[in-house]
């Protein structure tokens, strides 16, 4: 809803500028067109009929003139936007380039946990669970965050042993004779799950049988097998934490799709309900027999540093075959309606006019242009729908009379 509100606001702002332009013409009663005679052409973003061959200000509204392509000025089907309007409408431009395009096969898939990044936290010592800090699944925890408190006489004995070895080592001038005993006592506590900070803070005054155990890694809690007041034995599984900064995407390929991908290939992944396009690396291909059908399981690893993707989400894997180099633009740069496809050519970053195009092969991130553009043309790659709306508000569909 926020995106729709932003688009409507930008369209109204552009439409308001257009209305202001018409009202000024009505109040002046006559054209203020100045012919450009130099090699450069400058025009007013608010009043395109004001044109001259050198920089200056508009005699109607006082705005600075901007440099434009002379062909844009002679074309009735063009609009000009100010820098503010470009920012509000999120219109960005880029030169047309040649890219690799090919026929794309879309395969349904699902995001699953990266089992190589799975960690099970078990009890390092026998004892009674005094307090549980994380009781629900699906919660994100950070490394070092408290998970539970354990009462253990075994841990109390080892703490006393460590403090005794530390006292002997320090009292006797850090003698090398007692250093192995001190190191061994410290290592026992570390192996039982205490952090180095917890061990270093131990003294006679802080000695206690209740120890707070912390998360050894960051991630999402997917299993909680612990309750307050229960007794746990050494090795009892307590928590299962998944690191979702890296996920797997798994898909089933039929025999005619197997030749489209190999281990090590980079594939494009789109997720359900998401507009983002993500790259994944194929790490596993395995023939299997599922549901009475011979399939090949594809598994690719996908980076998820921001945690926006979650295990269980449905996705699509795009496999491209027979790729070739061609002129291509992003899908959002193309407007399609009953008159065909078009892009918006830009001149000077402020003037735009619709350009009919014919499209070829289409992928998730590029569309081949077979006719209508040449390499080096500059087009609007975002905000094309807002430009289309402005053309409609300005005087109808500017492309209705074009022959495609």
C-alpha cells in the first residue's frame, strides 16, 4: 500500500506541473517559443515551448533552462521533467547495452534450511534446569545471548578445582610447574560450555552452582526441548539453531531439464511474494525416484545476509539455455498495452519520448529487444509506468497512432 500511495503522489505532482503549464499558456494568450539557432538547445522543463540556443531562464516561470536533444523538441510526443519530478517519480536512466539472453525454463522450488549451518545445543553436564530464557521457536538469537541456567554440582566442583589451580599458579609466581594444572582446569570449564569471559570472571565471591549458558552461534531457534525444573543428563539435546544467512533452494528436474544445468552453475531464483531476484550456486544434483517418477533433485546455495528469506518459502528457479548476445533492457523498462511494447528514450536526462520496440527472448532480469533500439540509446529503466501515466494525462495515449 505504501508503494501505491507513493506512485499516486508522484503522478499527481507531475500532473499538477502539467496543469500549471497549461494555465500559464492560457493566461499569456500567445506562444513564448524562442527558436534555437546554435548547436545546443535549451528548453524549460515546465514550458517545453520555450526553447533557445543558450542557457538562461524561462520568461514564463523563471526556471533555469535545461539542455535537451533538438529531436525531442521537434517531436510532439515528448515530456520534460524537472530534477525534483525525476526524484519523486523514481525515474532513472541507463544506456542500452548488449547482454547474454536465452530461452528460460522456470522450475518450481522451495527454500530449505542449509543443513551444513545447523547447530544442536546439548547439555554439557548433568543438572537441573533453573531458568529458560528462550522458550519459543522462530526467535532470532545472537551469539553470546543467554539461553538457560543450569544447577550442577559437577560444575561447582570444577569451578573450585579451577580456582585452586589458579591460586597456586599465581601465588608461586606463575611457576611453570603449576601452569599445566591451571590450563587443564580452565580447559575443562570451556569444554563444558562456559565462555572465556565467564571463566575469567570466576573468583571465590562469584562461585555458585548455577551457571548461565549462552548461545554459541547466531541464528533462528527451530527446536526447544527444555523446560524449567526438569533434570537433564549430559548430552541431552536442548536447542536446535539454524543459521539462515545461507539457505538451500531445492527443485525437481524432469529428464528434459537435466541438461540445462550443471554443478557449479549460477541460476536465478525468485521467491513467492518477493520482487527481488537472487543468484544461487548449484551444489548438488542427484537422480531420485519420487512419486513413481524419475527426477533429478537440484540443490543450490543462496546467500541471505539480511535474513529476508525464510525456510519453507516457495520459489522459482530460472534455467537459461542457448544464450546469445543481444540488445536487452530490464523488464521494468518496457510498457505493454493493446498498442504493443515501448520504452522511453531519454535526452539530457529530462526529456522523454515513447519508442516502439519489438521483444524477443525474456528472462527474469532482461528482455531481448529485436527492433526499435540500438546500442548506446538511453532509456528510462525505472519509473516507466509513471512516464506512461503522464503521457495519458497530458493528452491521451501518445502511442495510439504509431504503427508497430
